[in-house]
C-alpha cells in the first residue's frame, strides 16, 4: 500500500468532531510493519512524517524519529492516522518538547 498525497490531505468529521491527519506541516502515521527495521521502528507506534514528493515517487515515506532526525522507509510500512485536532496538536507538541529535552542533555 502506498500512501497517496491526496489521501493524506483529508480531514474527516466523525460524530461531529473534526479529525485530522496532520499538524504543523507534519503528517501522523502509524507503523504497521517494522520487518527489517526492528531496531529503528516500533510497530503500532505513531510517528510524524514529512511530505517528500521525491520519496513518494519511490513508494517511500520520510519519518521523524525521537531525536528529530528523518529517514526514508517503505511507505507500505505505515498507515495514516486521524486524530481529533487537539490531540494531534498535543502529540506533535509533546514529540517536539521531548526531542528538545533529549537533545539538550
């Protein structure tokens, strides 16, 4: 399964609540298959990813790790995640705060 840009840009309404799959230019994805990348990816973990048109042409996705570094992985290892907008904002903010604290140590 390739993550299509058109699919990633969707926002949906679920039971009257806006659900989004991106925040602050970062997409939210869940790792559904870490085979061959067990050291780098945790299955079922939510990651942030960055848009990368060149990577998409090669069925890859650019994923941000805990240290704030981004790496390319096969796109079929991930699935988009839709969250309530306030939850998505908190998740991205938490990742950024955690990453900044880790980098300053």
